C-alpha cells in the first residue's frame, strides 16, 4: 500500500508523526461491499420481527428498524403529525432518500425557536477531530513520494479543516518558497526547505485571516427538551415521533437539538452526519470518548426564508457510482466554493422540515446498517440575508437491544 512508502519518506523528511487515517481505510472496505444492492433491499420484508436470542436461549422479538418508503420522487403521503392537522410528506429524492414536509412549523413557531436560541446565546460552531498537537500528515495517496496540488490540498483539508483552492496553494508555495522548480509538485527535497512549525504557523494564520476557508462558518446553540418546559419543544418531540414512527424510547432519549445561524458567507462544507465504524461503540451508548457518532436519521427544519443562497446541497446525490477517493479529490465537498457543482439542492423555506436517513438497514439484523454514502450534504454560502435552521438527529446503534432499552 502507498502508505508504507509514505511513512518512511515523511519520517526521514519531516520527522512528523504519520498517523494512518484508519477511517479512510474503513470507508474503502465498506464500499467494496457495494451500496447498490442495499438500495434495492431496504424495506423488503418490513413486517417481519427480528428474533434476538438471549443467554437462556429464549427469543425476544423486535420490530425491524423502520425506514419510511419513498416510492418515487414526487410521491406524496398524508401524515397526521399533530392532532386534527394534516401535513404532506413529499419524496424529494430517492438516492439518498429525502423527504420534505412543508409547514412542519408555523411561522410563529419558527420565530419562537429562534427566540429560544437567542435567549440562550449562540456560540461559534467548531469542527472537531483535528488534532494539531502532532506533525502534519502528508497525504501522498498515490505513493509517488511527492505531493501534487490535490494531495497538498487534502493534506491541509484533513489536517487543518481548511479548504483551499489552487490559487491559495500557489500563494502558499510562493510565500514559503516551497515549489522551487515550479513544477506544481512538492518533492522530498522541496518539503525539507520548510519546517513543520513554519508551515503550521502559515496555515493557522490563514484560518485567522480568512475564517471563510474553514469547513464551517456559523454559530449555534443546543436545546435540551428535558431542561425546558416550552410546549413547542414538547410538541416537536411528538411531531417527530409521528413522522418517523420510531419507538418512543428512541425519540425520547438523545432528544437534544441544535439551532444554527449562518450569517453572510456562512456555510458548512459537505459532511456525513453519522459514521459506521462499528469497531467503536456508538457515542450515545457509552460515556467515554473513543466512540462513533451514530445518527440513524436527520430532521432539519428551516426557520426562516433566506434572501439569497443558503441552499442545502447533496453533492453526490443520484450519482451513478460513488467513490470516496474520487469525491475527496474532486474538491466538490468544498461547498463554499463549488456549491454550483452539487448534484442536488434544497432551497430553504420557512417552516419546511427535511428528513433523511443517514444509514441503510442491515438485512441480517433488520436494524441499523452502514452509512448511505450518498448522504454527503452541507450548507451553501448565504449570499444575502441570514439563515436559521434546527437540526435534530435520531440516534441508533447496530444493536436493537441497546436502542430499545433491553441492555
Ligand atoms: C459520479 O458518477 C460518474 C459516472 O458513473 C463517475 O464517473 C464519477 O466518478 C462519480 N462521482 C463520484 C464522486 O464517485
Ligand atoms: C450486518 O450485520 C451483521 C451482524 O452484525 C454483520 O456481520 C454484517 O457485516 C452487517 N452487514 C453489513 C452490510 O453491514
């Protein structure tokens, strides 16, 4: 594998810590299974119970984890998410499956949520998992012992959460006098000209000067239903329960939600809401930090109309095939720059809720399976006005007993 030659290279060159991106390897392994058949099989046999044997050999029956049927784009189902009130649930997309529910909140309710958030106060959104204490992980993915522009861009994206375009990289090369022979590649000898602290200082300064280059620019706050007795928050819980038809215990645990405000140029580059490296326990089932964030479904509600921009983009939706490397190399996860290249976009509309499933159903267990890679999504930059949304995730794990409170 390319990683081995890279590790010798970078150790001799930069004496920097080269940590192999385990997550990337896992994703590649997942993809070999192919996601295609999962689209065809999801939902077949929904009625069947799942038998989970207990220690004494007895069988406890679980219902399958429900994934609503989309049927086809444009399909409309009537749902009663509030007593005596009919709502429409429209199938917006099939790959990934996305539903749109207009008027999920009334205008007054949207304003009320924004008010709740403002009273609490919002903080700048931060992305995690970027450990800057060690060296720089050089992503020489093709193992040719030099970094192409794409490899340098990804090195900086994955190490610093900073999304640069070619022009920014050229500027970095020239200011640090990196690319001596101007061939667009940074070789071992060229890399040696710059110290790790020097390179880091340059990038950290860039983050400070141009925060818009970060993956995410927004502010947010968390609302915990069990810490407020606002009737709207309670009603929200009920609406989600009726909409998703998932067991109450799954709706009522991990029930906090997030209110996010995007100002001018505010955006969030493409990401997955959930992970499926089930070598780690799901975070909602354990106390410790080494865990995977497991969010079966996402419900997002637009709380205002945006004057211009701020679409929710799904850059690889409906793509014939999907390849993680091709996607990351293409740069289109940088929605701040390349929103127009996204395959699918939703326009914010005050009160409309959007529901999608981040995971497939595992046909063996009938419960939560692998991540639907086509759910890469994010927020396009706000061009005019501001954008307010709320995000609510429904946590699930691969183990029905954990989610249903049997263990
Ligand atoms: C999208 O589909 C096309 C056609 O199959 C393919 O060439 C391209 O690599 C795909 N994109 C990604 C990100 O996998
Ligand atoms: C489904 O679950 C089984 C049992 O946990 C597991 O062995 C298998 O790898 C899973 N399949 C997929 C496609 O994730």
